[in-house]
């Protein structure tokens, strides 16, 4: 168990330029993604509704927007804020700058992470981490270690994934993308829809409403691009997170699924969930609304989920319509009354699997 809490969070995503507007939009009717037309095709894509300047200038504008929201919610005096360490997780960092500026526009991952930290007004140590789609939760894992060792009382975690042609072209080439929309857990699901997000989560040793009870990491060696269909590694990682949190499976009130609409990856996670839970608790996937935001997905989905729960709602899973009997999962939104313990799943290319145990503080 850890003594670390979520102090504040902020998010820019396809749902809106800030977290409040995202939560409000998520409570409404599902919206179709826009189209990413820079890859020789026209793939569905969830883009942040912030524009201005070239890729780098737009990234700065997005960062300033998220930073302002986070500072308002964090309530930390300026001197302490400036000393915060910043851990940045991403699978692409500044790759999008190449689309317009070529090789000269690219910068090393650490330099991009440092620039993001400066936009947030923090001058403490900066770390850049990339573990594909789990990058943001890997950054959170580092932050938990810093707090556990007593080096810092508050740590800023950023998940960054901004539009670029390389990522979309790569997923398209692997035939992993849907041509229409994301349908997590649905019988008619046919692939992922990618998206961009910049999310910030400030974690703290001081008590706040949600405590990070445990974070477990696993590895699925079945394939570079997808999990073992039986879900063994995912089940093992979920079990490890619950064990470290001292939870029985019956204690879990809600599962935040990795599910993004991939036929095989959704099946693997469903097999893992059904192995550990009988009956299966309530479940939700956020990728039908945000898109799969890759390295940003951990902090982005964490921010959005906790903000929704704070408003008393488990969000609906956009894109889910008809249940798939083979999966046996039926995500459901509604009143969040009684949701006290949440198991939060994430996985990515290369076999990285992570599970986060979140507990509403007494």
C-alpha cells in the first residue's frame, strides 16, 4: 500500500480544452471523431480543439492551458510550485514537429520534457520516460517512488501525446485502426481510433479524496503488438495490484478497462477480468470518447475518471452498443454511489501491462 494521493488533475483532450468541459461533454451524447488526413488516408482521430501556430507553438498553447487549470486546482504556494519535480511520459514526445519542420524541428525526449515542465512553471528535476502506451503510468510509478522515499511531498506527472503522422501511419500499417469509430467491448468492434491528449496529475503525500493504494507492472511476452489471448499477464498484474492494496476481488467496485475496440486485445482483457471476478463488477472504457491516447492515456483517463466520479457519475462507455457474448462484459455508466475502490488497467506495445488500485480515502 502507498501513502500517495491524487491532489489535482487537468486535461486537454478531444472532449475539450480543459477537464471541466471534458466531464460535461462526456455526460452528453457521443460524438464522432474527426479525420486525420496527413497520412495518405482519412483515419478517424480524436484531436484537441486548440489551434494556433505550427506544431511546436500549438504544443506550447496546449501546455499553458493545462498548466493554468492544474495550478488553480492544486492550491500550492508559488515558491513550492516552482520546486516541483516533473515526470513526463510519452510514446512520441516531439515527433509531430517533424511533420512541418523536418529533422531540424525534432528535439531529444528530455529536452521536450524539460520544455513542457517550463510551460508548467516548475524548475525541479525532470525525467522523460517511454514505455509505449503505458508511459504515463510509468511516469506515475516513478513519482510514487520519489514520494515513498521522502524526497518530495508533491510530484507533477504529465502524459503527453500530440498529433503526428508517424504514429497514425504505423498503426494503420499494422491494420489496427477502425475506419469508423471506437467500439470498446462491443460485438461489432473492428479496431482502435487514436487521439491526442495532454494530461497532468499532481500526486502528494498529503491526504486528498483519492489514494493510490497500489500500482503493479507486468509483461506479456506473447507478441510485440498484442497480448496473449488468454489474458494471463493482465490477470497476473491485476491480481498483484489487488494483493498489494490488500483487496479481495469482491472489494472492487469498478474496473477502468484498457479496452479500446481492438478485437483481440479486448478479448484478452475480458478473459483476465472473468478469471478474477465472479460476478464481474461495473466496468467502463474511456477510449470511445478520448480515443487511444497512447503514452498519455494513463494520466488522461485517470484525470477524466476521477473528475467524473467527483460529480457523482460513472461515465458511459461511448461506442458500446451490443454485448459480445465471448467477452461477457457490458460496461455501464450511471450513479457513482458506492464506488469506493477502482481497478485501473493499461497495456501497450511491447507487452507492458499495468494495473492501478485507487481507493476513496476515509
